[in-house]
């Protein structure tokens, strides 16, 4: 039972506020915002997504810098509330096309319309974008798309959120195109976030792929869709995942073995066991068809070599080397490498490969961090950075203990490490002249890509 | 509804403060109200939007009420909706104006468009004005019968809203029974789900006053109803599924076939992408299999993968909620997750609330086979730039060390921390080394060698400094320069701000003195002098105490200050197992995130539909006791887990139902006085066998008497307490009292194995207690935990004592909690109760 729902801007202004039960006192937005902002005096720790102040429970999720908050006095399921907040954000985005503070402010009446139907007297009624369509009468005031970043695939990952909202396209489910006719199209994105930790000697300590097959459909008439995955896809790795050593022969045979997966409500698995086909009637809006998790060994897209050695009493040198271990037809972009340096570092002189293009380096003095950004890395290439450090005091022997680990973020479009594939995407179409557009895209992104030194 | 929050925030340039704008809007709305000009709707929309946006940021726009209502007579649905929103917001503070809206809302309730009917009905019920309820009954009645499911859905929640405005109107109109009919017959799943929500809320609130409502609430958990919901679970939305699953988790199946049927039916819910559904399903599985140990284990295995997938597939907030539950499971069954420890490794970009949970999990799953890897990983975090996490990691290493048998490798790592020369690392590590030495004194040689090298000047944090000083005192015989290190610390006495450190310093100097008198004498003198001059009371008193002790007899002082110590085998757990069990019972709720049972953070009217009988409610019943459950549970507030009942309850119900439970004065004086004599005898004979602890209490109380020389006054006789042998109390009252009264006494005891065996045969114990007028109201539990609830009443007045008696047969511990109407006699009752227990089984 939800008492209130509100959305706050980064500065704490309430953009939308809806009270459903009237059992939480006024001023809850201020109480909440103060608590989140000053969770710990030193500001080192983030407020947890759930906390209790004077008998009122506050749930919040951060979406594109906005705080989506629900309050209640009852002992609610935290997953329920947080899933709901996330879902409300997605529904709003489905309607507004682009979700940000500006569009939310422009369309708050529409958002109220939605909120009235999503929750009644604290009880969730529906969060289906499609069902809600019949209750919404306001037209969205769409964002000025020309001011948005260009729609290259990497823009999908403009947000640093863990779950990518995966902006398939930035158009509202109810807005009509300028031409007056909506284009028939469907987007299927296979998004994989990879986490790897390399030991100081370059071995893989842990690795995991968290993948999502995300769909956004603009098809009229709700046709059934069949989505075929790899024939050799297997689920479940037997009891207890086996890491590092002792991989079964599978890695050679090319079978894709998922540890586990889950599916969207609408997915039917009738023939999944036979031919690995998912069938579904996609609801409107954006939704994850399937989430999967994999600890099977995979070839990491980048190798990181990091070396730090003393060069005299007040000097040291860091050498970072990145090798792109994927085919030359693929290009990674928005690559960023970071490394914390000893806290007594005062100055850093960088030295890039001769002829390096689109690479920038920086030493963030505030938190003693080295940052190396590369616009593009073509498959098979190698990039090196040398950094000469100057210290304010003599190091006490072990400078490797005082620095690192090296972390890396990147996006690699049209590449996925798991080898999970959408073999085909079939639309059961009832006699219509034009074939709908079908987009199947793959993207790999670093989640936690770390090399220890 | 946005409540007016005016005058709370300082106006910022982007947010107008109100006044001028509001009167501006007012005149503009006036102009438009009567206009029929083309395009007027658009301008109205713009104005309405402005009004709503002011409302959102907390400007009071209620003065516009009349104008808003006038303008919204139009047929434009967008305008209507905005007006509904506005009206719902301000009706409560303007009840007179709200009356204006009744007319058009009632008319809209009969509109031909079901959308308008639904919207109008929703707004009508949202007015929350008590004197308007008469206008609600009619539209609600027809709404519930509407042919359109949207209108019915709105009407069902409308009934609940009406109940909150005026419960009697709602009940008199027989809406609850209409909802029940609808719940079991409506073709639309959302209507059905809303009925369930509404009825749960209504009947739970009604149950405290009406027996029938309590019965109805029970009936929601009956087999036909639960099966009705479970069989059509896939028709419900994911949110309503959570509701159904929550219901199913409370259901008590009659046999194991039923359990397996339900689990097979719900198996695929574990593959749902919505974490709330998966966790709700998990709860059903865990609750159903509580009594089947091996299946329960299989459930853990089964839910592991889906939960881990949820952790990594959602936003950090969603992972946090799932991880909190995983944490609970890991704490309950560490061995099941010990192979999956790598899933709990922290990622560098995770928020700290996630990392902290993961560290706790790593601590919990560490065992012989994985400790090396886990500790290696934790050591990486200790060097991390994120200082709070680095500290937590070091603490985690320490906790693992304290729970392991083989600490060889860990000690080395801890000692390496000391050599890392980062202040906070050293500080944390010192505290850990101290605890480690208290448990494993055999490691002192290795640790002391390293600790001895640490200069106290490099340690600033009080806890760490105190730990270092403790070690200097405790192991001064092995540290050459301990006396000098202490001496220099004493010299800086005035600069030491923490009293904790100064207290430790006093004790350490004393200890050191006994071991190395000549070297320490000077430091001791200085420390005592400084201590006596200390402004802090505790420090001063301790110094004075030491000083007098030394004056009296040095060897006695040594025995007091530095007696031979036993290694600590287990450090006290911060949470009792009872609290942990209760949190587990509240799986998939905030209790798990906060790591507290719900009664610690919610007021009782918000405990949720089935949680409110929290004290008695979570006893589980053994298979045999299920048969003894009286089917017609007329006793209000009795939960599904009806406990082993005693015969008193039959009496109790008769009396309790007419509310005279307390004043049963109809016993002949002869009978009572006779039983009093018996009771007095019992008391006397029993006292000799009472557990020692009760005497200790007496002695403490006896301090009030002047103690002259050796002839101490005899302890005061326990005030005689006479109990009513025919006391009655119905379970509802018991629960109510149990919730309201504070605990007047709570004690823990160890028991002999024979005692344990005896106490687990309930009937004999109940009879024994009944003989001395302490009645059992409920009992139950499964090995190793048994629980009894007793009550007793004073003979001459209606003052009641309530007892919760918990026995853990595996640890041979028992716990007695007593609550009493009359606090002053609770001590006497406690003594009586304990003596009765100790007499039990010793013929």
C-alpha cells in the first residue's frame, strides 16, 4: 500500500507529487530529501534505497538523475515498491519519449493522469503502457529532439545507470509522427554488461555476463512474434558454478551455457525446450523479454597491462597498456581508463603513443586519479600510456599497494561476448503490404572491468 | 493528491510564492467560466495546468475552488480530469465547497461513457469529507454492479475509501459482503484483486471489534479461497500476483501432497522478471516447507539461481532489495551458499549500501574451504580508496578470524594490515588483533611482536588506542618496553580526550605493575594521581578504587585486576534467535531490509493484514496440534497458526465474549481462601529450590537494608502473591495486553538436559502450572524451539500477569518474559513462576 508518490529533481524540487492515502504528514518531500542529502556527514556513503523516518518508510530509485520516491507506513515488500518505482519511470518514459527533468515538467498533467490510473488509494492497478493508453487524454509535449545527442548506438548507454533504459528510439507511444502515420517497426536489443576482475598477474579471477534482450515495439495490431535463440543454448550449470579452473569442455564446443535466466510476463515458453524459441505478443512500450546471467568463460574484449615502478626517491612511472582482443571490423567507443594513484602524488606527466588520435589524459587532483579517455579503439589495436609521477614525500616501499586497481569503461556496439544470438525474428503478419522494420542490435558494455596491480 | 504545503519552502525565483498569481488566476478563470467562445477549452486547459503546477510545488490554490468547479462543467475530458485532481486535493480542507462538486460528480457517475463514470466515482470517493458520505452509497452500489469492469474496479476501491471515511456507513450498506461475492465471481482479474485488497484491509480493521469480521478474515485463508486464487494466478497482473502469493504464504496446507501441489503450480513464478513476484514465491516455498527439513534445503538450492540473477539484472536499488533477502538466507544457511561466494565479491562501481551487504555475506559464507580466497579478496578491498568500505573489509576479515578454527593464515594478513601504515587500517586492525587475542591467546607471541612496533603516537582513534593499551597491559611481560610506552602515554594524560582510553590506561598500568613492578612504579603513581584528578567520574572512581585496593592489599589487588583469564569462546551475538526467526517469518518485507521485526518500526495499525497478531501469531504448529484446532475460531485475532489450546479456552471464550473476562467474581470465598492456603504452602516449599538467580535478585534488593557487620538482615520474604485458580482470559485480550504492556522482567537460564527433556512434554508442564493457578493460553513450536504463553490473575483483584516462556532444547536455554498489569507485584510473580518451574519434574 503506497501512501505517496513523488518525483524530485536533483535540487530537491518536487516535480510531481501525488498523495494516495493521506496518512503521511506534509513535508515528507523535505524530510526525504534532507535525509538523502545528508545521509552521512562525510558524504562518503549513499543513502540506501529504503529507510524509515518516524514510522514512514521511504523508497527511492534514481532514474536519469531524478529521484522517484514512494512512501508508506505499512511493512511493504521492498522489492515490490522498488520494482514499481522503476516501472512507473519506464511507463512515463514510454509516454514522454524522453524522460528527463524538462519533459517531466512540461508534461506533468499527463503524468498525473498516468499516476491516477497506476495507483488507486495506494493499491497498484496497472502498469501496462498499453492498458493505460485508453485512460490518457493529454497529448505529450515532446522534447526538442534536435537538442538530443545523435542516435548513434552508443547513445543507448549515455546513462550510467546499471540497467540501461536502452532508449530504442525516443518517441512516445502515443505521439503521432509528423507525417501522420506511425512507422511499423520493432527493436530488439541484446545488451550485455560484463564484469571481470583480473589478478595482478593477469589471470581472470571472476567474470560474469549480465544480459538483457530488450524489446520495443511499434507494431500495430499486436501480432505474435517469434524470437529464435541459439540452438545449442543451455540453461543451468549444474550445482554450484565452477569458476576459473575446471571449465567443462563446453568452451571449445561453442555451446552457450547460461547460469540462469528469467522472462517477461508475456513470454510463452511452449517450444523453448525444443527449439529455443520464445513466442510473445509484445505489449506496447519498452520491456525486457529476457534477462540472463552467465559465468561461462569468455574471451575478454580487452587485456589490461599495468605497471608501476619507482624511479628515484620522489618519482615513479606508470605504464598502462590496453590490447583490444576482438576483430578489426568492430570498434569500441567512449573508452575510459582510470587508476587511483598514491595520495602523495603531486604531479603527473603523460606520454602517449606517437600519433595517438582522440586520446586525452587527465590527473584528477581532488581524488588522486589518473584518467585516460579514448574515443575509439579498433579491434586488434594496442594503446599505451606512460605517466611519470612526482611525489611530495618519499614512498614507504610499496607503491603498488597505494595505487590501483585500474578500472575501465567502454561500449562495443555490434559485439557480444556471450555469443547468444537472435537467430531470427518472425512477425506473424496479417496481410499488410509493407513489411515492418526489424532492428536487432547487439551491444557490450563494461559493468565492472577491473585489473589489479 | 498534493496536499497544500504552503509556507514551508522559501520561494525561489522559479517558484512563485503565490498570492498575486492566485488572484490573477482567479479573475482569468472567472472570465472563462461562462464563455462559450471557440477555443475557450484550450485556454481553460492552460489555466488549469497552471493551477495544478502551483498545487504541486505547494502553493495553496484552494481559494480558486469555486472558479475551478464552475469551469469544469464543460465536456472536455482533459479539463474534467484536471478538475477531479484539484477537487480531490482540496475537498478535505474545504468541506463546504466540496458540496458544490457533488452535483456534477453524481451526474458524471451516470454518464454513458464508462471512463467518465469511473473517473467521477473515483473522485467522488476521494473527497474524504465525512458529511458527504450519504452521497456515496448510491453511486457505489451501482458502480459495483456496472457492466464495465473499469467502473467496478474503481467502485471496489471506492468502498474501501468509504470505509475509511465512515466505517459504519460502509458496513451498514453491506458492502463487504458484496465485495466478497464479487471477489469470488467477477470475471475480471483486476476487480477480483481489488476486492481481495479491500477486504483484507476492512476485515483486519473490523476484526478488533467484530467477531464476524475476524472469522471472515480467517476465511480468506481457507482452502477453497486460496485455491481459487492460486488456480487463476496467471490471469492476474504481476502486482496482483504478489498479493495472491502473500496470501498463499499464510495458508496452512493439511498435508505434504498439498504442499507439493502448490509448489509445482508456482514453480514457474520463480522465472519471472519481476523481483517482487520471485521473492513472494520464495516466501511461499520457504513457509510451506518449514516443517520438512530436507525439502526446505532443496528450496534453498532452487531459489539460489533466480535470486542471483535478480541481483545482477536490476538497478542497484532493486539488487539491494534482493540482496537483503539473500543476506537473510545466507545467515540462515551459510553452507548452502558457501560455493557461491564469488557472487558476493564487490564490484568497484557498486554503491556502498550494496557493498556493505556483500561484505556481510562474505563473512557469513566463509568456511574451511573458501576462507583463503575470501580473505585474499577482502585484503584487496582493505587497500581500496573507498575508506568506509576498506574499514568494513578489515572488520570482515576479523569476524571471519573469530569464527574459524584455523586462523593461521588470517593472523598473518591481519598483521600485514598493521604494517600498511594507513591510519584507518592500523586502527581497525588493532581492534581486531585485540579481539583475536581474547579468543586465541596462543597467538600472543606473533601478534605482540608486531604490535610492539607500533608507536602509540600513530594511533588516534579512541577504540584503536584503547585496544593497543589493553594489549600493552595484558602482555606487558612479553614486551620489553611496555612500561615505558605506558609511561609516555600517562605523561600525555591531559591531552587524551577519550575517557575510554584513560580507563584502559589505568587498568593497563595496574596490570603492568603486577608483572614488572620496578619499571612501572613511576608510571603507576603518575597514572593514579592523574586519574584521581580526572574530571570524568568513571575515571576518577576507578583510580580511587585501584588506589584503595593497592593500599589494602597488593596481592588481593592483583587478583581483582589481573586474574587468570579464560579465552572467550564465542562472542555474544547481537541479535537473539527469536528476533531472527521473526524476521524470517516476515520474509519479503521491510523487516528484512532493516533487520528488525516489524513491531520495532511500525505502529500496530499498519502491520498489514495478517501480521498484527505478532506475538502469538508466529508460533508454528506441530502436525498433531492442527487436529485440535477448533474449526470455528470465534476468538478474534487468532491467526492461522492456532496453537495448542488448553481447556481453559473453552471457558475463557464464554466469559470473554461478553466482555467480563476480568471481573469473574463469582467464586465462593471459601473456595478461594482454601486455594490461597495451598498456594502459600506451595510458595514456601518451593522457595528452597528456586534458581539461584532469583536469590541474587533478592540480595540486590536487600541492599536497601542497613547491613551491619556480619549479621546481615535476612532477605525480605517475597511478598505473598495469591493467584486466582480459576482465572480466565481470552486469547484476543491476551494478545492485546501483550502488545500494550511493557516487559517487566526478562531472564535467561540454562537448563540441565533432564530439565529440557521434561519441559518438552507440554501436557505435564501445563498441568503442573495449572495446579498452581498459572494457566497456559497457547503453546507450540518445533524442535529445538518451544514456546508457551501463560497467564495468571491475582486472587483479589483483576490484575493479570502474562508470561512468554521460550525453551531452546538444543542450547538448553530458556527465556522467561513477564508482563504485568501491576508492575509492583511482577517481581513476586516472577519468583513464583520460576520456583514453580524448578519444582516441575522434581517430585
